[in-house]
């Protein structure tokens, strides 16, 4: 078993898609170990997205991620990191494969409904950012 972090982003919480996303995750055999609902402030969002320092989309991304509540959750499954990336699909929903969560619900390349850790090392860091684990 391994763990990864998923975040339901503000565009999806605003559209009341938390339960929908949880159902999709459970149907794909992810176990939800822990979850919470919160709103990030600017400095927390910048810290979370520190790897994107210098990218053209960072300011807008930070503003978006602070624009409403988010739901981070720890997910557990065999091969959790890669399987979750496959389930959510490409960053840009226009390029996401049919059947992926972003294909089905994302609004655009920024407001793409969910975040997922991209490696085991980042999963560890991102889990400890939100949870005491
Ligand atoms: P995430 O990290 O949220 O799981 P990702 O790994 O698919 O998404 P990253 O390259 O890490 O994509 O970008 C982080 C987030 O920044 C994206 O999910 C999206 O919200 C936003 N983003 C990425 N590229 C762009 C872009 N070209 N224009 C606007 N926003 C972008
Ligand atoms: Mg990423």
C-alpha cells in the first residue's frame, strides 16, 4: 500500500462536486485515510506551490487556490501516486483522456478541479503540509 495526496480545488467545491469526486475515488478503490476542509491564505498557497516559483501561471494559480474552500485528502492504494494521476487525467482538460476526472468536470487548465501528488517524495511532503502525518 502507498499513499498520495488529492486536493479538491475551489472550482469543484463551489460546484458542490466533493461527493461526486469521493465516489469516483472509491469506485477506483482508493481508501480515504483522512480529509479536511479549509481555505488557504496567500502565503500558504505560495508555500504549497513553491516548485512553480517563476512560472507565468503562479500568481493566478495562488489567487485561484485561495478563492474558496479546498478539500485535501490522504488516499491509500497500491501504486497510489501513479494510479491517481491516471484517474485525474492531464492538467489541461482539453487534453485529458475520456473517462478521467478532469475530462469530466474540469473547467480549464487552471480551474482543473483536483490536484494529485506527482511522486512518492512529493506525496510525503504534501501530506505533511496538510496533516500531522
Ligand atoms: P496538480 O499539481 O494540480 O495536480 P499538474 O501536476 O497536472 O496539476 P502542474 O504543472 O503541477 O500540473 O501545475 C499545477 C497547477 O497549476 C495545475 O493543476 C493548474 O491548476 C495550474 N496550471 C498549470 N499549468 C498552467 C497553465 N499553463 N496556465 C494556467 N494554469 C496552469
Ligand atoms: Mg503538479
